C-alpha cells in the first residue's frame, strides 16, 4: 500500500527536484500535459524578454549579425542533435513537422528511383498521414502510393516495392515505443529509407539516431523540449544522404548565398539546404533557451524519473481499483512505454474536463483516451498522487456525468 509518506520520501530523494523552480507553474496546479505543450522555463522567459526589449527594440535589424539571429536554425539544431544522438551538421530547426515531412517525403522519393510506395501505420499521427496523402495527390499514383498497415505489421509489410517507411517512434495515443534499431535495419535490408517522427520522443527518451543508422527524422519543439506554443520543429538528415538529396521548397534561406539575390537557385551544402523562409526569431530564441536547461542533466536521468512517475501512476490506479473502470493502453514494460500513460473510458472527455477544473491538467484524444504525460523536469511524485486521488473522487461521486462537462472545446 502506497501512502503519502512514501510519496514525500520519493520527492525528497529526487535528484531532479530543484528543476521545477526553473519553470513558471502555479503551485496548486498538477500539469500532466507536457506531451502536448511543455511548460514555460524562466530562462526562456528572460531570453525572449531581452530579445524583444533589447535585440528587436534597440538593435533592430543589426541583430541579424550582432546577436546571430541568422545562425539560430543551425545553433538550435545542434543543441537538439545532442539530445537525439546525432553528430554535428545533421539537424536544423525550422518550420513545422508538417512542412518538414513534406520536404523529407518528397526528397526521399527522389532518392528511390523505381519505387513509389510510402508505408505507414493506420494509427500514425494524422498530420503524417495527411501530408503523405497530399503528396500522393500531388504526384499522382504513378509516382506515389500511400499504404497504411497495423503498427504490429510494419516489419512484415516491408518489401522491395516500398520507397519510404514513415513511422512515429512513440505512438501519440497509446505511448507505445517502436524498436528504432530493429525496424530501421529491417527496412534497409529491403533498400527502404525510413523517416522517424520523434514528436513524442525528443526530450523525453534517450535516442541514438546515428547509431541506429536512421535516414531522416522530424521532431517537435513545443512538447518535451519546452520551446513554447508553435515553436519551430526540427529535421534530421543523415550525412550520407546530404550530397544527393534535394528538398522541394527551395526558399531563399536554403540558397548557398541568399544575400547575393541571384535569380537562379543553388542549394546550400549539407543540412542548410532544408531551410526555406526567414526563421521565426522570437520562437527560436525561446526554444534555444529552453534547450539550455537540458545541459544540467542527462537524458538517462530524465528517462529514469519518467519511468518512475509513470510506474507510480499505474500502481496508484490499481491501488484505487480504477483499472476496473478504465482500460490501460500503456505498456507495463519499461522499454515499450514512452513518457505517458493512456487509459480509456467511454466518458474520457468529460472526465478530463472535470480534472482540469480541479487543477489536474491532462488531455483527451478521440475516441475515448485520457492521456497523462510526464515531464521529469517539473513533475513531482506528489503531482501523481494528487492526480490519481482527484480521479478517484471524480469517479466515486460521478461528477463527470454532469451535462456541463459534455460540451466539446475546439482544442481537446
């Protein structure tokens, strides 16, 4: 039986307990939605304030050189590279996951002459599927065909007709981790290139992109990396592909000499060619600062606490007999569980709204999933205790059946 003294002991012994002081979070709020939007770090708050008041406010256009605004996509990209197991010169920070997927899918198809199939999973994040569907329409079925299979069937469905495999490392709904090394190796045996979506991995799990021989990857700046709402995404292109690959959005920032203002496009060398338009400086400044917080810990240490938080959450669900009312989607095997636990219930949306009203922020995913995301830098063990206790009270008193919790918000 876990009691409050056990929880307090865990927090007292937590080597990461002081990190929470570096984030702007109300004392009475339990925030378990870092897998959707990471919390604001005080360092990012300070840097953005300076960028607005001094860099933009006083130095104006001089800041492109004086404060190295022009280099932020690369310098931020290198900080992300250190978190995902990538060597220098392979990651840049720009645009959104959707735009970066368009670049990588079309560029990847260009490397696979004679092949046209994009293989993905039916439970992949919708934007990945939508972008692939859009490319399928743009290029016509003669040059591109999207094929969706069950997640468990990925390796069995890889054959020599497939050009690209497009998969999420962590399933956004269930939190299931796919075996990056095994799947990538299986694809390469068939001559297939792989694009990994790291939206729910980067900043949450130790990653080894170079070691796993990953071809391409995209990832999100505003979830576990805490870059802020709409923070730029990133993309990874392995060094071995950079000479022959060409991305389709040939904007001026991807030019080899953008300020020559030539009327003829010449791609910049290496990863730089994947830039397109002018970088969003304030967002990049925020993400740049948020990434600096990671320098004071390690991904291994963050992962260890993440597993302890999610394990405690599941243990408490059992202790309060809540798994009789909810179905557990998350894997109980540590190496298969991302930094979230998903449970299902027919009234999951209403339950989520009551929790939020009670100061416990989680999120809902259609059709019936309640997700709790764990961000080890700012989540404590008492957060987990409070969250499950509130959930138990809501279910006991049937508060979620009140009609006012049924109305859907635009963002769920």
